[in-house]
C-alpha cells in the first residue's frame, strides 16, 4: 500500500509541468512510459511564447496522462494518479492506499469534534 500527496488542491499548469518533468528526468521511469504518454508529456513540457502558455491544450494532454499513466510495483499492485473529491488534491499510489487515506480523511471531522468538546 502506497500513497503520495502531490498537491493540496487542483493542480496548476506549473504543478503539471513539474510532475511531467519528474517523470522524464528519472531514468528508471522512462522505460515504463508508453509512446502515447511520451507524446502527451512532451506537449506539456514544450515551451511556448503564447500568453496563456497553451494552458487549455496542455491540460487536455494532462487529463490523458492523469487517466492513463500507471506503474506496477514488484508486488503486482497498480500505481496511478488519484484525486480527492473534497479538495481536488492530487495523489499518486495504489488504490488501496488511496482508499485508506480517504477513509481516514472521512473520519477526521468526527475525531476533531471529540477533541474539541
């Protein structure tokens, strides 16, 4: 079980570019990225002189990466991006890790109310 929090809210274009840059600069990840994902990541990282930095197009490519990028760990568990519904925070990890995290977060208000009484 593994889960890593990447952002506290919906990711910005800057966050997206940092994530994609990380994926491309770590040599152990490169063989795991599909040709289609390489095209999407390359588009996201491509410099532009447009005032909006091609934000809409880059975010469209990001959605594909978000939905399709997966890794498999040595135990056979699939790791992928997840989004927390309340805050739009971005995570990467196993489904079990994300489900555990969200179940803990759902219990959090009850825990706070116990300590605040």
